[in-house]
C-alpha cells in the first residue's frame, strides 16, 4: 500500500519578479487617485504673525527655544529664543507689531516655563518686564502680574529690576502708553492704578520684598533739577503706597522729606548769593513751569530768546520754590488726616496721632536737623506739634535733649537750639506756660555752661573772652533767649494778667489769636516800670549779657539790635552802651553767629 504524504503548502515568500512589482505600482497609483483637493477650502500657513497659532503649539515652541538656548549649542539653536525677544521688544506702533492676543499666548507659555528663566535668560526676562503692558487689556495685565509673581518667587534676583520698573513709572506715565493701537484707551489714572495693583500683589506674595523697596526709594527719587510735575507725580504715588504697605511708611516719608530738605537748603544757599531784595521783588512768587505751559505757542522766535545769567538763576529759584511748595502742601494734607487738633489739653491724642507725630519727630531728627540751613521744611513739624499740648511737650523735650547730647555733633546741637527757639517764638498756639518753661530751661543751660567755662578758665590761654568757636553752643543758647524774648516777652511777665488790657491772654495775643500793636504800646506807656519777670529771668539774663563771654558781640547783629530795642521799651535791659563799646572789640575767631533760628524770619 502506498502512503501519500501531505501535499506541499504554498510558500509565504513572494518572489520579486516583474509581475509582482507591477502589481505594487498599480496599487500605489490607485491610492494616489483617491486623493482629491477642494478648491473652496482656505489653506492658511501658521507663520510668526498669525494670531490663530494654537496655544499648545506656542508652548512647545517656547519650550524648545528655551531648551536650545540653555544647551549653549550652535548659535543657530538660539534663533527661536531671539525671535521671542524681538516679539516682546517690538513697539506697539510698529506696522508689524504683534497683537495683544499673540503676546498673551507667549506670556502664558513663559509662565509655564518660568523655572527656566534664570540668569542665563536675563535678556529675555528684562525684555518681557520692560514691554508695553500698562496700556493693554485686562487679560494681558492679569497674565503679566502672574508672570512677575512666579518669576520673583522662582528667581529672587530679578526683584530689584522689577520693582525699579514699577516705581520708576511713578515719576509719570506718558499718556501715549495708554493709547496703544488695537487696544482700548487707558487713562493715566487707570495706569497708575494698575501699577499699584501689581505692586500690592507682589508684596502680598513676597512680603520680604519690602526690604528691597525700602532701600530703593531714595535712589529712584527724582533729582532736584527734575520738573515740578515729576516731583508731584512721584510724591503722590509713593504716598499712596502707604495705604497697602504701612511697613514702608517711614522709608517713604523719609525719602520725600530728605529730598525736600535738600532742595530747601539749595534754595537758601542760592538766595544768599543773590540780591537782598529778591523776596521783596516778588520774583519767587511766580512759577516758571506754569509760564512755560501758558506761553506754549507756535512762535519760533520764542525759542531763540536767551536769558541773562541772573534771569536764569531767578528762573531756577522760582522753579525750586514751586516744587517745595507743592511737596509741602502734599505732606500737610497727608499728616492732616492723621493728626487732629486737640482743643482739650487733658485729652491725650489717639494712637494713630501719636504714631504720626513720632514719625515726624524721627524725620526732624534724621532729615531736617543735620541740614541746619533748612528754611521751610521744619514748619511741617512745627505746625503739627502745636496740635496738642502733649506734642508741644514732646517736641520741646526732644530738642532740649538734643542740645545736651554729647554724642551729637556741635552743629546738630546748635541746630536743635535754633529750631527750639523758632518754634517757641513764632508758634501761634504755643501758650505762655510753654514759653516760660522753655525760656527757663535754656537760661538754666546757659548758667551751667557759663559756670563750666569759668571753672575751666585756668586752662584757657588768655582766660575767658569772646570765642564763638570754643563756646559756640553757649552763644547759640543765648541767641535763642534773645530771639524768644523779642517775640514773646509778654509771656515772660509774671503779672501779665493784672496789666494786660481786657481781651488779651497771658501769652500776649488777642482773643482771636492775633497780636495787637496797640496793646503793646498801651502796656509799655502805662506799666513798663511795673513789669515783674518770671523765674528771675531779668537779673539772670543780665549776668550773661554783661558777662566776660560778651554774647552780644558774637550773636547775630539783627537779633541783637531787635533785642536792644525791645529790652529798652520793656525796661528789661538797656544794652546800647554795651553795643557801642563792642564796636571797638575784634573777635579772634572771625565773625559772629549766623542768624540761624531755623528760618524763623
């Protein structure tokens, strides 16, 4: 029997003969014939100017650009990175400027990759933070704020530059920044509000960043020569910062007052160089910047007019005075909301008022006192110190302590004496009790210093004689006494109430607060010989005036002349013979003391 094996199965391999190749070509051709195009479909190519580029695509594009940049490979690998920089660096007014919508997508992509924006990517970061963001829509502004918060959280090294950008805009945002093409118009007030909202948000996310801001304010503050508008804008905006950053209040006000004092001193120094009648001429009452605005015409000849050196100096002075006045008004308004008048002396000021006054005294100590020649700024402190008898005591005590503080410079101690005398002599709400108290305090200090100098006389070559360098603080205290006496002598009269006409208080002011010249004349004509002086101030003053230190020779001649006049009229001291004799004496250490007294005149 024959056994039949299994029939051979067909092979799985195909032989590559010509027929099989032909079959494949026929199949491929049939596939191509099935592809058709619809001519009605609008085919778009996604280029760099296309707003419809998907966000996912942009995210991947940004990721690859950052990765290629950070690998430090071929320069060609940074092309996309540089294109992103050019995108944010483009001005909105350019013809091919990217739209706000497109920038928003790239900003969203950068938010996702903020961890890759370290120091190596600083150029991109600075370009993004400097982009025109204030005039764009709310969506972009919100994304920008989120980007800044995440950036500073991940890379603290950018905090200074970001804050500098924000604070720098406080000097004045140009109106054009809110008029970007294809964006809704944004007013300056809205742009300032966006700056504050951004800063508030960043400080809430990074509370420790306040320390960076505190050290930055003085550096960014407008220079003295900057325009009045710039100074006003900056001061207004940084004062507004105190509403949401109270921890920066002291630094903000110190920066404002410090620059104010510098301008004040500069004005005083410049006024000393010009004619004595500059104030009487009224030339400082006009604001040259307002004149420039009002005279803004199309007359080209106006630009060719040149000013003389004196005219240019006067114009600069008027501009500086206008800046000082505006900043002073702002500070008065700010403190006026915190320090109210306290008509009931037995009622202590509120805690907020105490805090505000403490801040003012700190400013006085660290910003005003060291400059010495300030002409106006100290009246900010004088004004609010008079709003409560508690504040008067505080300020007077602070000045008195400064005069005795041996750790302070001689200039600071004499300045404290000058400011104290000016406050007491010219303060309209400083009552007789405070005048007598300060006068007695200064007189006692003069007694102590004189006695000390007498004890040390044995060690002084030539003995005791007028010497403004060696005895400068002593002469400053005596000059302060002379000045106070000229303005407030009636408060020093112990029996004032018996002698004053009806309607005049013990401080020598009428019931409405204004001094009456007629009261002064009537009192001196009828009761000059009957005046009794408090705390034996008459014989004690005589010991100093006629003593070997001869203060009337050293003190300011204008104050001495006024004291001589009032002293004779009140029968307090008759010093004219001494003044005549002093004309024959020459000081070994140069001239006498300056007028000082904190710009009291």
